[in-house]
C-alpha cells in the first residue's frame, strides 16, 4: 500500500482519504488563512511598504570607545 492509496490532496493539504472530522477541516482553514496572511506580509515587506521585523533600522552607535 502506498501513500496515494491512503491519502489525498485537498486545497494543497495532504489528508487521509475519507476524513470527515469537522475539526480537521477547521484547522486546515485556519492554517490556510495564516499562510495567506504571512504571504501578504512578506510581499509587503519585499515591496518596501512595511519594515521587516527583527531587523536593524537606523544607525546604532554601540561602541565602547567614545
């Protein structure tokens, strides 16, 4: 038995064939929304519309040799 016999792809997610649990589908929708939101944020950062988080912005003078 190989992977294609047990699983199928739905909306880009690999899921067990015959899965009907609503919690699984709710989790998949939540993950999909998060992925779309993160992709939009990365696009905005690349276009320069918003600053990247965690990076160095401006000039930091941290020298101990004043």
